[in-house]
C-alpha cells in the first residue's frame, strides 16, 4: 500500500509517494531525499544493522543517520523518527512503529500525510508550489 506524503521544511515543500509496510519495524526515508529536502540529519549514537525482509543485510550497510519529523493526519500531529538510508526507488517507508498514529480512514485518500519539520504553528506559512525531487 502507498500513501501520498507532503513534506514542509524551512527550505522546501514537496510531495512524494511513501510505501506503507507493516512488516518494517521502523520508519525510513531515503538519505538523498532527506538531504534534498534539507532536513536536519542527526547521527545515531551507535550505528545499527539494517536487514532486508529475507534476513540478508541491506546493501546500504549500517544505519548511521536519522531525522525526527512531525507527522500530521487530519488535525492530529505526532513526532516520528525516520531512519535514513538508501531505499532505492522509495522516498519513504512508513513502518510498524508509526502505524498506531495513522488514521486508517486517511491512508490512501487524497489528503495523505503531511510531514512538518522546523515549522512552528505560530510561523506564517507561505503558499508555494511543491518542488519536484530530481529522483522522480
């Protein structure tokens, strides 16, 4: 299943498709996409191994980076951690750890999920066209 995500950072506003995967134990974002969005990238205290569904080690190697993003579904906002790695064709994978926060009625509809980063509710939000990620 996929869901449309809208990302609002200080630098950009973008729209992408994310894979919803209840088998993924965490949420993930493509490292190159996070850099393109200019999201604050943080180092993990201790790198973690990343495994594929079949139990083999992921070709990207160890997880070293993450970003914390406020995710909005409808009027509900929750903080989610996204681990950053090479996800191939996917920009984001929404895994099991975040599923309780999602409103099942909103998944798959036109509203999608909105990800906010470094924007407080008191800041004015300019309306501007969504940027296109060069990897699309």
